[in-house]
C-alpha cells in the first residue's frame, strides 16, 4: 500500500485535527512550524502560518503542540520548517527538543543536503535538481526522499505535474529509498496518479483547506485520499 503523508500547521487546534488525520487513514503527519518568510510555500500554507504566528505559535509552542499531538495519535510525526528558525533556536537544541517532543524525523525546506549534514532530516529534490545533487540528497536523507513535483511553491493545482515522471525516473537510477511526491497533489485522482509513479504522496494545501471546515471534513478528505491509494 502506498504511503499517505498529510501536512497540518502547528496550532492550538492541531491535536484534534491530527486525530482526524489518523482516523482518515494517513500514515505520516507532517507538522509545519510557522515561519515569517516561507519561500517554498504557496498562499494556503502562508495564510496558515500567518494565523499560527498571530496566535503565538513560536518554536517552543510548536514543540509543545508536537508533544500534544504525539499523546493523541500513533503516527510518525515530522516537523517541517526553515533553516532560519533552527539557526535562531540552535541546531542541536532543536534536533534534541524535537525528538524529545516526539518527532521521528524533520524537514528543513531551504537547507541544502550538504549543509548541517549531522542533522537527520528528510531531503527534498525537485525537477531542477541535478543528478549529482539527487544522489547526494539520497545518501543523506532520513528514511525517504520528498519529491517536489513542480518548480515553484506549494499549493493546490488543477492537474498533476508532468515533471514528476522524469524526476522519479532520474531518482530511481541512483537510490532505492522510498520516494514520496508532494507540492500540488490536491485531490484523490491526483494522489492516485502520483502513487502510480512514487511510493507515496504528501498532501498539504488541500488538507489545510479541508481542515478549515473542521475535523469531520478533514477526516472525510483524508479517507478519500486513502481509498484512492489502496
């Protein structure tokens, strides 16, 4: 069965939403730690980050949110954020505190694979990534590779990116680690199409939009994605 990763933004309502994600059949929960200048994120994630920051979700509060989520669900938890946040908090301190709060890995969207190599994290590769850099990312990644299906930011799109297939092909040449496709996977049909190429999918903006209608709506949406990947 293909892996389904769902993204939520850290916030006061996240533990309840996380329970809905688990009930809907997701395999992994990615939790965004908001950052004021999220270069990789589109409008939906940016708005969610702005709301989280306005509600006081700084790093310590996000770590507490991560801990609260871990008490409610049994899914692997993967914080996602940006290098400046870790630089300000302290690289080793963040890695240690995140693990203590229940993180099973980490995603730092703007940190190249050859920087902070001691930091265990999931690496990202994109259609513009060279074969050499793909091999480097695969060597250093923690568990799986995050395939960025588009050249651009996160966000729902009307169709799956045609760049995914050649990116999967190039990546398969250099590694056998699991490949999960994200950025622009917006609905069950796109998730199924992406899963025909990759080992799993990551759904972010569309999940955040569903979450705006509450836990029941989010659970229903995740269930639809799970059924599409069966």
